[in-house]
C-alpha cells in the first residue's frame, strides 16, 4: 500500500510539472496563463492505468514460460500494454463524445490517440527501464553470492584434502600394507591418489556427472575396506543410463559417506549397508541408524554447506529424513551440453 501511494504521489507530481510546462508553452507573452488544476489529476489516473496494465500483462505473459532475453520480454509487454491502453482510452473518449453535444473530428481523435501513446511511453518506458536495472542488479548480487559460496567451498575442499586425521589414518594403513603385502599396498596407494586427484579436478566445477561421483564413491569405499574390512558396503541401484545423464554438485557423495562412517558403528559381523538410488530427480542416499556409543556430536557444518551449494547451483536444497534410517535426498538435473561446468 505504501509503495502504491508513493507511486501515485510521484506520478501526480510529474503530471503537474508536465501540464504546467505545456501550459507555459501555449501561453503567448502578455497573455494570462491557462492552467486547469484538474488536468494533472486525470493525467495521473491515466498514467496509473497504463502502469497497472503493463505490470499485469508482464506478470501474466511470463508466468509459465521464460523469455529468451529481458529485451524480448519488456518489448512484448510494452507493445501489448500500449495497444490495450490506447484502445481503452480512445474508446472511453469516443463514448464521452457520443454523450456530449460536441463531436471530435478524425484528426482530433488521432491527436488524442498520440497523446495516449506519449503518456504510456513515458510512464511505462520509465517503469520497465527501472525494472530492468533492478533485475540486472539482482542478478549481479546472485552471481556474487554464488561466487562467494564457490570460493568458500574451494577452501573447504583444501581443508579436507589436508585433514590430518584422514591423512594419518590412511598413511598408517599404507605403512602396514607395505610390510605385509606390497601388491595390496600399491593398489591402496592408487586409490588414495585417485581420491585426491578427483577432489582437485572436480572442485573447480559447478556440476559433475553422477557416473563420476559413483566412481569416486567406490574408490572411497575401497580405502575404508582396508581400515574396516567387510564393515561397509555400498548398494548402488543407479542405472547406468541415469548415471551418465544426470548431474549434481561435486564431492557430495564423499561428504555423505564420511557422515555415515563417522556417526554409525559397523563391523565385519554387523556391516553397515549404504544404499544409493535415483528417485524423482533426486539422488537418495540412506543407511540404517546405528549411533556410536562414544561418538562426538556433529556440528552439521558439512551438510549445511552441501545444502547451500545445492540451493545455489540447482535451486533446490537437500532433504534430510531421520527415523530408523538416515536418508538424504540430493537434487540432480539432466545433463546438458550447454551447461558450463567451470567457473
């Protein structure tokens, strides 16, 4: 309501200034100024109608589809609202003239129509220009926010890559394997290198294929198998064609697998199954809840960061459901060759 009153006040002030300027132009030197005080009020009402028609048409026209560009959107909205506004006002003028004894000529109707075109063009043109500038500013702010989140995520990746506990545990395993089984140690080292290589290569991307994430997940479970033999199993129910044609934010499966290992107890006698499947444009990752007896409480920072990345890149957050199972639904989207995966 305040915005509408402010708009009305601005248009009224503009109308008074315009009508006063036109009256001054039409007044010869020495003649009395002919200024009708009600004329700016009627002009303001006409301007409000033109503005209302333009915004309504713009909202209805693009409610269900996206224009190719802002220029195409505003050009169509402007043209349709101009046609409707001039037609309505000319028809209203015709009805008034029919009811009055004086009739306007065709040339006078043309002048009146041109005046309505001028009113619409000034008011609606200025409004669309302001909206375009506001949308451009909003897009720049959103791009800046996404870039800040991306930079924060890169920093988080570097911190994960240098996580001393992860390095220490896996290097200890590697040290033991070198003395016990050189061939197995070489396989472990290859998996270890692949994980860090994947983080370095995919960390700078916006989206990766689900197939790449699943390959990484199997490599990560391979490392866990050396530390916790027969304790964690990955049930991959994703179809190959789904994995090839779906995309998601990079390194999300690493975080979800780490989360399952950190907070749940598992052993060779009672292994923990981690199930991955695709449902309704979501990657569903779930496991049974087996809280560790002496586990440290989680901060939730990892899932919160992953949620922000999904929201920023795909426009949808994570969905987390916790009952007898811990389920995370990650948004995915079909692969498109037009998507720019690099910053």
